């Protein structure tokens, strides 16, 4: 609770900085964590990457990853644990009513109810998640409690809410006036159509490497806007929305959750890296897997973000428009991801 109290105090102090951070411009995709320290060598006829590990490091999906990374970096720079960093980081976005795809202020389902999904995973392979939880502003912290205080991995719906209240979390109304007005306008037509790169079905996914070289990950969302009540996407599912292995690296996903659920993309990416692929090679192959398996893939956006133990980063998506925030070596930058349809229209 001491760490969590410090996180909440830090979130309050960061509010005045958020407007400045949101003005951060885009930078080249070529600025990747380990790009400047990578060498190539030959070993027994094979190419081997000799990489100086980069640590600490914070990595998040989308523009809202800039303030999320700032909070995570406050933990990491002081020698804190990656697990605390990925919780602190996404809590910033969960608590921001202006972000309408995550936490407080998230767009509701078609019945006007805000339901949230989240998962978290530490360097030991421990994990916890909550699905379709209502009235709790920080589902990522409930997910951590599931991991640390129960024998389970996932709690859902009323059971997740009951557990959260028993753990001391406060019940709050998460439907803001802005989100309610948008929902009321949507009800006039009730036309359900996920929009590519529009903030109605995105997440905040985060990966971090601490000074010890340990990796943890988190993922949290309010899910598809105007979804069927009870719908759960990839974000709380270990191996779909997020997966980490401290021997290899980690991956997070964003976009249309059903796409990642059908291919378990985050787990797949980590396994590709285990086999020796770079994070960039791994995320590209995971997107190609979706393209191969899902006939109507062009109707949806899916993006992956990955990092290995050396701090090399990879990002790839289907459509143009996905970006991510990388905080390393004292710099917090927003980077455009490469995308599949650029060369495969």
C-alpha cells in the first residue's frame, strides 16, 4: 500500500505537466532503444547480434503513453521494480477523464455502462487480470491484487467488483458527462462500427525494464465503444493483450481485440523472440499471422509493441496510424510504427 500511495501522490503532481507532454511531437521510427549499441558478429556460420543491454526503459502504446512513461520513469530512475512502474504508468491514463478508451471517462457499452478490462504480469511469471469490472477507476491495481492476494489469475464482472471492494477500492461512477452525451447521440442510430485508429477501441499497454534487467507488463482498457454488454476483449487475457517472459522479453497489443484473441499474438511474439528473432521481426510475423488467418483483416486495426531483454524494440500494425512512446536514456519520444498495408495494398 505504501508504493500505491506514492503512485497516487505522483499522479496528482503530474496533472500540471500533462498538457505539455501531450504536445510532444512525432519522431522517426529509426530512433529505437538499442539501435545505436548493436553490433553484428559471425558465429559458426550464423549471424549473431551482440547487444549491450539497455536499462531502465519504459514503452507504451499510443500518444497517451507519453504521460504514462513519465510516471513509470519516476519509479525506474530510482531503482524501482518494473512491476511498480507498469502499474504507475497506466494508472495515469486510467484516471484521465479526457481519455475515452481507458478507465474513468471511457466510452460505455451499448447499454450505457462503462466496463473495464486489465491485466498485469511480473518478472516471475505471476499474473492477474479483471474483466468486465464496473465502477472501479483503476482496474490495473485490482488486477495486481488478484495476482498477489488470490490463487486465481482472472476475476470477472460482479465477482471482480466484490473482490475490489473487499480490498478497499472505492466504488465510483465512471461515466462522464462527455461520454454519456456521445452515447446518447450514438443511440439515435445504434450503428455499431469500429473505426480504425479512432479512440473508441484502443488501450494503454506498457512494458518496462528496470535497473536489474527485469521485465513486467500491463494492459488496461474500457474496450470497444458501444459493445454488447459483457463483451471482453484481449486486454485482460494473458498471451493475447500482453505477455512477458523474463528470459526473453515482452509484448503488448492494441486495436481490435478479437484479432489478437484468435492468434494469441502477444504470446506468439515472445515465442518468436525466444527462437532468435528481433522484436521487429517478431511483431511483423505476428501481424502476418493475422493477415493469413483473418479474411477481413483490412476492416480492422491491430498493432503490436515488443521489447527484448537487450532493450531492442519492435512495433508493427496493419494500417497506418499506430504510434508508441519510448522512454530511454532520459528521453521520452513518440514514434510512428511501420505498417503492413504500406507495401501490401
